[in-house]
C-alpha cells in the first residue's frame, strides 16, 4: 500500500474487488502493532451490513477508491471478528492464511 497516505483518509472510501465490483465502504483501519503502519481495512458490506477485513498490502488507493486484488467470494468468506476491537495475533494469522499472504512479510 502507498505509505504516504494517512489511514484516516481511507475511512468512507468505496472498496472494489479485483474485477471492479463494489465490496462496500471502508469503516475502520487497523494498524500493525509493531510498525504503526496501516495493515487491515474493515469494509462494511451492503446486504447484511457485515464488516469484512481486507489486507491493505497489496491493495491500493486509486483515485477516491480502495482497490482490493482479491475475488469478491474470497473477501466475503473472510473470518468475521467484528469491528471496534483489537485484532489478536491469532486473528491476524487467520486473515493472513485466508488471503494466502506471507506471514513473515
């Protein structure tokens, strides 16, 4: 993700999957405990107003939108941890595995 963007500016942006289909709206941004860098976005989906976590790396900000390079089905099936609470290391690990990301990165 672009490191020069203020994570607070992500809140309220529309998020789209890799096919360009709207996922929802960024509701919250979660920072990495060690680095303080933005790591996850909680995206509020429309149908049942559920928040899904999406990784901010390798997502990118394009114009006024967040482009997430994953299929909508994979995003929809992400583990549901609720929002407003700190993500535990175990929860983050589940998210990394769900998206097939390198845990050591």
